[in-house]
């Protein structure tokens, strides 16, 4: 593919089906996380203890989540672990920043680049400083909504002046992903956009949507009112002569304990491996057009 597409990422609110963490009675949020992510916590503690050359007794204490005031020097690492295993905006922004700053191989760099990460977020009141610190840490620009729309999708016309990318990738916050897998998924989507100029809208049927920026501008310039819902956006694009594509191939993940669907990412990993091995060649296209 000759063209290298630029992507503007727009991070919005939690998915509609998301639910907040629900610790057991008497259980802290920290205990909730290490109970639900036991293997990940063990790996984290092993890495921490090996790096610090701590004795086994300390390792056992850490594994059971027993910390003292002397352990405060590790609080940053522990906070990072917590944030990445809770449905926070921080983990979404971290995953996106890693994909933007550290492309997993040269092939990805020749196919696409993340031009900017925009965070549609109110940041007034007591959370203002925290929100701004998170945005600064990950090189993200905050866009504070100036008017109400039924959904974040309905706000797109009001932020087009901020958009610099060829494509707009709308990502729900609280989700996360593995950069290698998502980069390969993005390449597959971008190839579809490159092959079909009329393609304006891609939906993974779960948590993300990708739109062609110039198509949005064209529809608005024709005088159409931009709808609030993705299904209505699809219909509008079709009415304007564009095509849309849907594929249940999520680019990001939300765990079942937070309302996500079980097994979806495993299916995608298998599909990507089949594509890489050439096993799907000639079987069927991975996307479906309308």
C-alpha cells in the first residue's frame, strides 16, 4: 500500500454496557484487583522483587497485598498496576500513547501514524488537576464539550477544526489493548479504506468506530444534520453515496467483569494468526460492506 494514513484518535466516555468494579463486602478496591488479576499481580510482584533483590518473605507479603509505610516508595508502580486493571481513562490513554510513540515494527510505521490523541472530557471541579496531569503524562489534548449532545458521536461536527488526521478513530475510555494486536487490526482496516475511496465508516460492532474525515466534511457541507447515533451515521453515509463496513473484530478490549464480552479478544487473536499464516486467503473478506 503506497498511502500512509494519519489517524486522529478521539477518546470518549465509557461503553454503554460498561459497569463499575464491584468489590465484595468489606473488600477494598486494591483487594478486588489482585483477586481478579491474580496471575498478573504475581508477575508484577515477581518483577518488582527481582529488580529490588528482595527476600522471599517480602515477596510473600507483597503477594498478599500487605504493605507498610516503608513501601510508599513503590506506590507509583502499584498505582500504575491498579490503573491498568481498572476501567480507567488512564489505561486507555496509556495504550494509545504506547501505540503512537512506539510502533511495534517498521511495517506499521509505513502504514499509519497516530497524529494526535484528543480526549473529550469535562475537567472542571475537583478532578481538574488530576485530569490535566493524566493528559500531560500521555501527550493528550483535552477537548471540553461546550454544548450538550445525546452521545459523544453527535459532538463530531463541533470538533472537526481540531482534527488533523485522514481518519478519526473513536475509542471508548476504560478500554485497553495490546499494541501489536491492535496495530495489525488497524492495518487491516486501513487497507479497506485505501482500496475503496467510498468507504467512510468502519465499526467493530463493540467499542470503536473509524471514519474518513473528508467524508464527514462532505456530508456536513451538503447541509445534512449530523446524527447522535452510529446507526444513523451509517444510514446518512449510505444516503450520500458512501459505503460502510462492519466487522466483529474489536481493536480494544473491555474485560467481562467490567461489562465486556468474554472470549472476543481470543477469537480475534486466532483470526489474526490465520491471516498472518495465509489460512484465510480466498476464504472470505474479513470485512462486510453495505
